[in-house]
């Protein structure tokens, strides 16, 4: 439980920052090296390393050294979140269309 | 893969795409207004929950933000309009506050199928690892990696 709470705290801390949210969005598209991320977000390598470490501690990002380059990709927590979110989104979309159908039915008289 | 819910035909053209098709017994004009007039959106988008439309600039680049007050809490959704073609097509980005930085591109297309009926096709594109893998396979990443490796070497030398 304490561990879970710590994970949760780490997750919230990690996504509380707009740069880190941007990093997650960027890595959701494809993996990237620290250098590439630093360039994209116009910051120093040291600064970017700090952001990536926070995200890695929260399990949102995973990094691996390939040759001299440290590559970053989404971590296990983020991938599980993604799958859950896609499922949730689909249900929501379908429910909204149900609601739209009811609305159009209800307002039929307004059709001139 | 095809799933049929109460009234929708749902297909998954790829792991990162969901296509939902549904026919409404209403004219294109009414359906269009239901999607683009904030007063009408507030009537249905919240699925019975109170919906506050904070922003809705229905034009290319325009910002939208809705806040849904559900029994389990308040949920904010927002994004930007990428394409608005009257009576035909709306493309906008969609982001939920609960998944910050996680952007879906949502395209809604309307088609008049006669007898005052309209087919609505919503295609949602998710930014996921599959897209990343697609890039990897296309070889673009290789070229990019080489460039960045060269840059890394240069930066190491000039440190």
C-alpha cells in the first residue's frame, strides 16, 4: 500500500510538469534519444536527463543505452494506461452517440 | 474486427484506430448543428451529465474545452480544430485531463444517405507505440538516429 502510494505520488509529480507531459506525448509517437528530446524541448542535456529520470522512476518511461545513445520509450505503466484509455474512450464515444441519437429524436419537431 | 453495439458499427482498421459508424434519422443540417452549435452540444455530449462548454471556436486552429460533471467527478476534455468543412467534416484533437499529453485525432464525417438520414463516421487515431513501430519499420528512424548519433559525437567533442 505504501509502495502503491509512492508510485502514485511519483506519477502525479511526473505529469505535473508541462515539459514532462510533452515528453510522454512525443514518446507516444515514437522512441527518442535524450539528445533528440533535449533539442525538441530546447533544453540542455542535463535538464532533459532530470526530466527523463523522474518519468523513469514513475514507470512512465523506460530507457536503454544503445551504443553511445540513451534511447527512451514509454514504460510499462504508460502502456497499460494507454490500453485502458483506448477501451474507455471507445465506450465513451459510443455512449455519446447514443446520447446524440436521443437528442435528435427528442428535437425532431425543430427540423424545418 | 467488427463489433456491433446497440446502434453502432465499430471497426478497428489498426491497433491505433477506432472507426465508429452510425446512421441517424435526421438531416445532415441538423446533425451538423448538433456537432457545432455549443448550445446543442451541451444538450447531448455530456451523456446526461451536466456539460459546461468553456470554449468552442469552430474553425481551423480554434480551441475547444468541455467540462463534464459526472457522478464520479469532473472531467475536462479539450483540443483544437484542425479542419472544419461545413456539413461534411470536422477534424479535431482530443485530450482528456486524466491522460495529460495523450492526444487523439478525431475525425467526424457526415454523409447524406437520403430519406432525411445521415451517416456519421468517427475515426479516432491514437498516438501509441504502434505508430512508433510503424516509423521504425519505415526506416525513417534509422536515418534520424544516424543524424543524431553524428550530433551526439559532435556535442561530445565540443563539450
